C-alpha cells in the first residue's frame, strides 16, 4: 500500500492492486475516504473524515493531481 504523501495529518495512498479510474485513498484519525483523481476529482466515499479535512484533501489532490497520476501510472505500469 504505497503512501504518496502525508500532509496536514492526512495520508494519501493507493493499493497495489488498484483499478481504474485513477483514484487515491485518504485517511486521518477520524476515518477514511476514496477520491477519484482522473478524469475528474470527485469524492467516491467518505467514512468519517470531517468536511473541513475533506476540503483540505481536495485542494491537495487538485494541487498535486499530475504527481498523483504519474505515481499511479509508474506503479501500475500504465
């Protein structure tokens, strides 16, 4: 389960056996969520992460969208 980065107490990662669309999992002390990164940034599920932390995570994902996509493609051989 590769960790991409950890910012503001939020861990961003994906699993080794992921599937399309490109997405990232996030977690903090409150819970976990899944967010599609490409083609559109979109929350898929949220299990306990507070709205203010989801907003932070979405800004981070938007800022690092290209880096996340590159990491996904390198790791999954696309």
